[in-house]
């Protein structure tokens, strides 16, 4: 019984840590700024890449979106939003990428 409670508590903490960035938009935006994401993306408007709110709308309800977007940040991509490619960003830590993507997908 004790082992079951510890497993449940661990799972709850993991789920809460994934949602933390969506709950703290200022911290997630600071991470995006620190990692130069806002040089190409605006929250409400397209700059070079799409607006974050447009990304959230496009992937709303897509359960695979988070993992695909994390991979896209790391490896780059092109063709989804037009001809201008997104360069790879391997310098962005996995933790920062996860928080930024969670925040983007939470935008309405």
C-alpha cells in the first residue's frame, strides 16, 4: 500500500511539473526571451515565424503536438508555416524547450 501511494504521489508531481509553465506564463515567456525565441515569434503576431497563439490554435487537441514541437525546436523545420525555415536550436535545454512548448500550447 505504501509503495502504491508513493507511485501515485510521484505521478502527480510529474504531471504538475509539466503544467507549471502553463501556470506561470511570465516565467515561460522569460525562457522564450532568454533563448531568443521571441526574435522570430511573437505571442500575438507573426514576425519571421508564426505567432505563438496561431501555433496553439493549429495544434489544439493534437495529443502528439508537444513531442513534435519539442523535436522541431531542436532540429528545425520548414514548410509547415511557409517557405522560411526554422533553424535548429540545439542550445535550448530540454527543460526550457518543454516549458516553452507547454506554455505555447496553453495559449488561447
